[in-house]
C-alpha cells in the first residue's frame, strides 16, 4: 500500500489542522515501531488512516456505526469522538481494501484502547496521544515513557484521560476501563508504582 497515496486521499478529506495531526501521528508511530521492532508498513497505514473519519458528519458516523458495528457502538451513538474510530475502520476496509486485522484493530481502538491490545494497537494509540503538538498535563512524562515502556505510558495516559472525563462529567468507554484493569492485573507495568 502506497503511503503517499493514502496521504493524498487524507489531505483531500481533512482540514489542514487534522491532516497535520495525522502526519505527526504517522511520524511518531514510525519512531516507536522502530524501537519496538514491529512492521513499519502496517503501523504507517494504521497511523495515517486513524482519523480518516474524524470530520465525517454526525449522521454519517451514526449510520456506519449502526449498520456495521451495531453491538459495539449501541451504547455510544451520541459520542462522535468514539464513533470516528469505527467509521475509520469501515473506510480502511471498504474504500482502501485493507483486510489486515492488525491494521483494522489499531484504527478501531485508537480512541478507547482495549484489553489484550496488540503491539501495533498500543503504538497507534499512544502515538496519537503523544505526537509533538499534544499539550495536556503529564504529556511530557507520557512521551518519555512511551519510548521506554509502552504499557506504563498507556497506563499514565489512561489514568489522565479518565481523570479528565470524570472532571468533565463525560462518559468513560468500557474498553478504556478494561484496558486499564488489564494493564494493572497483568502487572505489565512492573509493579504498581509509577
Ligand atoms: Fe481519533
Ligand atoms: Fe488522532
């Protein structure tokens, strides 16, 4: 799959701001993929396409979710922040003929994470959270951790995210909670101390 072709397609559908974010996520994901020794092409495809549906209209997001991801999205249909990941997966599969489950899952779970994430899912998830222009509390720490210990980085990131969602009185996706519990339970972080 030609990454430049995907970039071109993306630039024609996203605003400049979101397109540039996607390019930074791509670059960050490639850096991480090199460190963690994972297929660069798969990571690149997932990273460049992760936000393809970010600016789709609400109706379109809801319709794709209801039709193709019914059970997974039925509790979250009013949350377009979550639905764009599912719509992106649909586009990867149907517009770009991507059938690789690693790539499709990395797109599908880039917003919420999930338990039992694969390495490529973790890389796209955290690259999205730490790309150089991201600016939120603890981002520096998370960015540093990502290059040393992915699981720790994700744990700090999801703790942060959950704290924010609680403070803003927003819904927490069940997958994010399960991901956090999974990281803790499996002691993937090497003890509870951060
Ligand atoms: Fe996204
Ligand atoms: Fe993103």
